[in-house]
C-alpha cells in the first residue's frame, strides 16, 4: 500500500481481481446437516417466554453455566469450543460472525443436543471408525480439502483431528435420525410445474450482460487487501452508491474502485454469462435492467456496486430444462420446514434454562480455540481513576522518541475483538497522526500490525512480552496503554457503548501525555 495524494491509502492489488471475479463461484462447503444449520430459521423462543423454556435469574448458579438442558449443564467453555469448531468446519468466513454470534449459536447447539439425545433413544449410533471415514470422504469431496490441509487448519485454530471426527460423527447421527423420521423428500412434477408457472421471470434471462463495477475491499477480502475493516468498507460502498448515477459511474469507478485492473476503464468488466461470476455478484447483476445500478453486493473480494450497460439476447428456460433445479429448490424449502417443526417439538418437550451471558463466567475463563474472548466486567481497580482499566503500577513505557506506546492484542476469530477493533483504531490514530503516541494493533494469529500499511509476520519480542505479562492465559482482547494501564476484555460491550470505550481510551492517553509532560 502507498499513500495517495489525499493522505489515504491507494491499493496495490496482488492478483488480477477481474479474473478472480469472473471465475469465482460460491461453493457450499459441508455435508447436508450443516446446510440445514446455514439456512434454517430456528425458533427464537429460547428466551424464557415460551412453554418448556425457562430463563433463570438464579444467582446461586455457577457463573460459567450458560444453559441447562433437561438438568444437564452447558458451560461457556464448551459452547465456545463448539462454536469455533462449527464456524471453521462449516467454511464460514469472519464476516458471517455478525449474523451467527455465539449467542445465536447457543440456540442451534441446544437443538443439536436434543436431536442427538433423540437419536440415542431410537438406537442410532455410528460403527466407528467406518462411518467417520465415510463422512470425511464426503467432507473432502464437498470442500475440496485434503486431510493434510484440514489437519493444518485444525492445528492453527487450536483443535485436533479428533475434534473434527466427533463433529462429523454428530452430523452423521443427526442426518440418519432425520432420514429415519422423515425419509426421502419427494417433489411431484405437478408441484414443480406450479412453481415454474408462478415464477416465470426466473426462467427468462439474458444470455449475456455487460457490466461495470466499483469494488471496495477490506482486510478480509481475497486478492485485494485494504486497511479498512469490513464495516468501514461497507459504509464506504454505501456512500459511493448514494453518489452513483449512470452518468457519474465511470468517473466514480476511476476515483474509488480498488479493482485496479478495471478502474481506469470505468470499472468495465465486459460481457459475462451465467456461471462466470461469483454467485452473489451474478445473482444481483442478472436481476438488473440496462441502466440500473445495484446496492453494494458482498463477495469474497469485498463490496461491489454493479452497473449493467447492455444485454445480449434473452434465453427462455423451458420447464423440462428447469424441472430438476426447481425440485431441488422445493426440496430445500420442504426440508427446512420439516426441520423447523421438528425443532419446535423438541424444544416444547424439553426443560431448558438459559442464563444471560452477562451473568456467566465468560469474562473470566479461557475458552476453546486459539484464545478466550472476553467482555470485561467493568472492573474499578483500586489504583486507577479510570472506569474499566487497571493501574499496573509500572512506569510509562516509551519509544526512542519518548512517545507512550499503546497496544491492543486481538484475533480476527474473536467476536469481542471485532466489536472493539474499529473504535480502538480510529481513536488512537488521531493521536498517532498528531505525533503524540506510538500505537499498535496486533492480530496474535497472523502477528500482523493492523495499524500499518505493511503486512507483518512477527510481533516484536518487547511487545509480545507485554502481552504475555499482562495476559498470561492468552485472554483477548488485551489492552495495554503505556505499560501503566491495562485491561483484559471490553469494558462497555454489554451496553453496546462504543462511545464509552473511545472516551475512556482518550482519557487514558491524555493522562499519559499529561504525566509525561510533568515529568
């Protein structure tokens, strides 16, 4: 990356984005039961309001218990482990975490537990290891991974191959249970014909469309890296979309698009056929008429604003050609409906108590995966005048130019880290840009400093020691302000108060600068 004339960062792409967009297709990456998890709208009655569900305010319960299912306790540690394993094995990227939080995963996991218990009642079990080996073959065939690649990914994420085996075994048992209870779903030709007649617009599409796009990428994008967080990229794309008209599109693409291959040509991607582009991109583009501009569309490459400038021909898909794909759609809808009804029945029969996350031990215990992710309990330290930070009693650590050193340690797999990251970055960068402090935001998995343009692969030893001393059990997020003030976890996340976080960050930095001035 290099700074442009406006003081921002100009992107230097590491691969041909246009080529990647055209050949990329979205692959479903797991065996059938996980597809149910992805697409089923689960009942939202696990909140103590419906029959069979009791949310507890019993303060005598152990703080690290998040739920009791028919008298058996589920700890936060176990839930966190299963959540992280589910995200990894299911192929979810980090941006999906805002939709599948650990809180919402709790509902899914309870339903899974109830299904497994139901399977035991009817005598379903695996012939270990034969069935697991078969499930691995299906998994590898679906995801395109090998056992070596999976093993490496598991180790990086803090899991073992045995964890993956158990995960696949559970999915086999649940699939077997569903097949036993509901059998093969059959869709008649009559049902398919009715769908075809009622949705004719889906089957009359242009052969080819000519499209241009404006691409805004972010830290997690493939082939196009940016200093922006995903949320910042999304906001930027929304801002540009509000400016975009057919008359202005070419100039906006030249000015803003991070696809350097096409930006100089006004974002022109040329003509594309069905099946050539990333699925989300294609779905949005083929719905546009000539002269229409899409809202920001997200793919693995970032956020696209799509403009259709021409079409070639119109292809009418006959019922015979569409029949099997229609039946697949209807089978999916039927399966989701069956699974939803079955889940509701299990929940009604079960005795479930949910304990608010604010009351459990999540803020104090290390979880599974790479690190535990924490929400601080707003500690008021005896030596500190600040609301959530502790005074370590140590002297202020400074760099060679006597600037206080401010550091945040996070991980891209930690939801609480994602919540605070953007606020920390924007707050400290104001001081950095004014030459008042030195600041770093390290991803402890990649060891990259997210506040710099370069891609680092090693955290300096003196900074790593600060983390090891302040967070000996690898808790994250971990904040260290000038060695004198530190905190494990977020202080205001329960209130969703990012302004409160920013305010306290600024107060501490101002205090460090004041102390330095007087010394």
